[in-house]
C-alpha cells in the first residue's frame, strides 16, 4: 500500500437518452466528461498505487438492444473515449492502455428447458503505451478482438452449472 495517497476527486457530467422504440428494440446514447484530480492508479505492475495530478475522460457510448424472441437478446455497443493527462507538465498526453474505440456484441438465448447459451465479441482499437526507456514517446498497441462463449444449465431455476471459454481466438493483448 501507499499511506501517502490523497483521496481521488472527480467532477463528472453525463447527458444521455434511452429510447424503447418497441417491445423488442431499445437504444441508448450517453455522452460524458469526467475531470479527475489525484486519480489513483498503479504506475507499473511492480509498484504501489499512486496519485496522478489531473486526468480528463470524455466520450460517448451507444447501445442497441434487440429481443428477437421472448427469451433471446442481442446487444451491440460502441464507445469512444478520449483519455488524457491534463497535469501541467503533461497536458494533452494520451493515457496509456485506454482504447479510443470499443465495439461489443453479445447474444444470449434461454431455452425452455433451462439451458442458457451466450456468446460475445469485444473489439478494442487505438490504444497507446508510453516507452519506459529513453526519451518519452507513446507507441501504438495492436487492435484486438476477444471472443467468449458460455452455456449454463439452470437447475430448479436458482442454481446453475456452466461451461465457458474466454479468449476464444487465443489472442495476446494488453489492457
């Protein structure tokens, strides 16, 4: 731990709209702006948590949900994030490991006999990381897609037994 941590302070604003277009189709759109001071994060994997001076997170998130059948759901989402360090000596520097673009697709279906099947994909793009040696520079990280699948059998409506696979495509990635 770090006994010198100061409390994180944040001023956040959100503006959004949710629309239920029909009994089976819904939309959501949210814009946000978050100014954080004394942001708490771990500078590297081997160090204790520390405060960062001032960060700004701004973006938009959109979601479409469709229920094509009574026990089925398909959701597609997109988010854009502009995350930057606004500290006096680093103003305008992008924050590491925060993707600008993220697309998620999720589908699930619950069969009448209690079996639930679920699959999802997540695509993340436009991330950077800071070189730790030599002159400061930010380098791009590769975009990636991670897939997940799971089946679960519900027993008596309250308990479930499941089998799942994360990272279906066996992708090496950084977050």
